[in-house]
């Protein structure tokens, strides 16, 4: 019987305790960035902005923020400012440092896992602002909370100093300015239209929230504010189409703690165009919420037609594709 082959003990094949590398949370992010932001290309670059903006939107969902400002600077750094409650700055008992520093330097740290702080969160699907910190050459944090301004700066995820208390203020909110790391990302050139499209979408989905975008590279700027919410979103989608009824049909309800909104408007096209979201996240692959809506719409129109005597000469119920034509 042949003996099993044994690997040669060469320097290149050494495998012992020294071969086992334990990376800190943010070291792992810098080592394998695509695992956390999807890619090191344009998608990953813009994901950094979404992570910061999502935190501000979650403050809006909690009823604590009604304005977000996003600025692209000439060096391609980005600033996101909100008027929310401000990231907590008090001492984190377990980590023995400020809660703000814990949020900025540890994965899976934040208020989104505490239902007392946030009932609804869109940012939970992401990886958090700590990943933005890890993948930035520099990040400056400014918090307005508890009557003071608090400041802390980072380089490639590591704090340069402890959080410090600056002057007094009555302002509330958080300001984050970050410069993506050229050593990791393929490009740090942000696309204005990509940012504008998503920020407009978020404003539609969170009626009453004002989001401002400014590009200091080109002087482009825009403000998004929609009191009509997703009804205005549907109007926006149909703006270049011939609609069959002037105003979208809108409904909202809550059951077992789940809030739901729907807005529909038919046009003269043949194709269906449906956008579904869960906690501000575009569910491009659909889900039970979308299939449930489609089934309910088909059932409701069939029931209405039967009750009104509209289908006397129709032997079978309308199918889903019939009901959703031009939707």
C-alpha cells in the first residue's frame, strides 16, 4: 500500500500558528473590500455614500431628521450632513471608549440592532459607516449633541485622537466628510447623476424629507422634496407618458407593525413598470410583498368587475398580465 504523500516542509509552505492571521474588523475590510461594498469600481465607490446617507435617512424614519445635505468637493471627498439626533458620544461601557468611535471603527456596531432606538431601518442591510471609514484615506466626524460640538478625525479607519469636545451649540446632527482611498478603489470620481437619481428616489420614499445635492466640481446642484411621497414618484415615472387617469391611486395601511404604501397609475403603454421597496431598499428581485400586491390587485379588479356586472360576457377571470398592462 502506497504511503500518502506529505507536503515538503519548505519556507513557502510553512503552516503553523504564525500562519494564522487575525485581522481586526477594519483590517479585514481593507484586505477584501469587495466583500463589503460589492466591488472596488463605481458601484463600490458610490456604495460608500449610500452607507452614510442611509444612517441619516434612518434618523428621518425615526422622526428625528428632515434635512440631509450631500456635497461632492473638488478633491472628490464627500460631505453628508443631517439634522438628526447626532451619533451618541458618551462612553460605551463594554468597549471603554466613546460610542461614536465604536460606531466608526467596529463592524456591526450601531443603533440599528436596538429596536428601542430605531423601529425601522434601511441601513441595516448594509455594512455600516465603519466600512466607509476603513476605505477612506481620511474621514472627519463632527457631531452636534448634548449642547456641544464633538470632533474626531481618522486615517484609513484608525482614529488620530480621542473624540474631543469643542464649542457649545444648540444644533443637533451629524456631519461626516470622507475621502475614498485611492490605494483601494479603482477610481474616486463620483458620478453626479448616479447620486442624484438615488437621492431623488429616497426623497420620494420619505415624504417631507429634504435632500440637497451639490457638486463643487461643476457647480451642479439639486434639491429634492416631495410632500406627496410615492404618489409623486409615480407621476415622475409617467411624466413622458399618456396617463389614463390624472392622479395616481394611493393607499396606505398598517398591520401587525408593518406599514405599507402603494401608488398606481395606468398609462397607454403595454408593458408593466413596477418598483418595489422594503425599508427604502429597492427590491429589484421582487419578493412576497410584490407578489402579494399583484395577486391582490388582480383579485380586487375581478371582484369589482363582477360586482358591477362588467364581466357578463366574460367566461373567465382576468389574468394578472391583463390587469397590469400599462401599470
